[in-house]
C-alpha cells in the first residue's frame, strides 16, 4: 500500500517555510521542510528542485544533477529546472550537456535572462566568442541589471581584443556593483591595453583595495607600472602577486585568483 501524498495546502505551506529559511541562508532548516514534503510525496517536483538547489549551494553538483533530472522526469516542464541542470553540468565539466540544458530552458522560456547568460559563459569558456557574445547581448537585453553578465561580457570582449567595448561593459558592471573587485581589475587591465595608464592604475588600486588578495590585479598593476617606467614599484606588485599565489597553492583544493 502506497503512502498518502501530502495534500496541496500542507505541501505549499512547508515549501514556503523552506523558502523562508532558504532566503535567510538557513540551509539545514530549509532542507528539513523540503524533505518533509518529499517524505509525504516523493513526486513533488518543486521540493526536488529546491533540494537540488541546496545540494548545488553546498557543492554537491552530481547530486544536484540527479535531483534536477528527477524533477524534470516527474514534473511539469519548468525552465528553471533545466537551467539548474545546466549549471550542474557546467560545474561538472560537461559543457556540451550544459548547453543542451540551457537550450531546453530557453525553449521553455525564451525570456529567461539567466539561462541566456549562463549559456553565454559556457560558450565563452568553450572558445566560441561570437556565439557567446550573442547570448550575453540577449541576456542583457532581457535584464540590463545583471552585474555578473556585464562583467563576463567585458571579459569576453577583452579576450576578443575589443578593449573599448570591454571598458564600457566593465563600467556597466561597476555601476551596478561598485564593490565588485573583478570588474575594477578587468577595467584596469583593459585601460592599460588602451595606453590609459593613470586611469588603469586607479582602477587596479581600487580592485586591490576591495580585494587585497586578487593576484591578477597585482600582476596587471605591475605591468602598468612597467609601462610607466616605474620598475621599483612594479617589482613590489609582482612580489605581492607571487606571495598570494604561493599562499593559495599551499591550501589544499585552492586555486589562484
């Protein structure tokens, strides 16, 4: 005899309680509520989705992928579940599967800005800059307030050698998120490439103030100072970058910035 499923009002209440705790960063309490729903109804696709989200937040991407697949199999089509599955594949180093999942999300909801932005990031990493730029532009046409997409678009344009456009994108990212150190670092590096050394140095100093262990900013600062023939100061920045990278390598599982 099968267990009775949770009635809709009770399941909805538990899910709302879980979401409240989730938004507060109380993942253990959120998970308890989601699991309560699944104990009564293992086919509740919404609860499966939220458990998958928690798993990904805790770095359990394989588990997150399995849960997302279950939610897709048993629930009504939802773009957000395919988008989450794409994120898990990206984290698991499976870019082709990630693209397929993002495409499925976009097919269900063509105006899902986050899916376009996530798709763009994977395409950029895969060495498909033109396609990536189209996806970033679509994402930002749908949501111009995504600092992360402006930053990633700036990095892509920078890598494509389109420095003026990169500076513009970095500027949009900084306007939306003034404390985003990576945006200031990217902006400074692009400005250095344009020969605007004083402006570059100001941006890189700002990045370092926001994140003193951002090695890439120290390296770019050194390169800028060398271009300005301030070699003694450049050596200090290079030494600092080397210290940061050495400290990062000493930590198991760590990567340098």
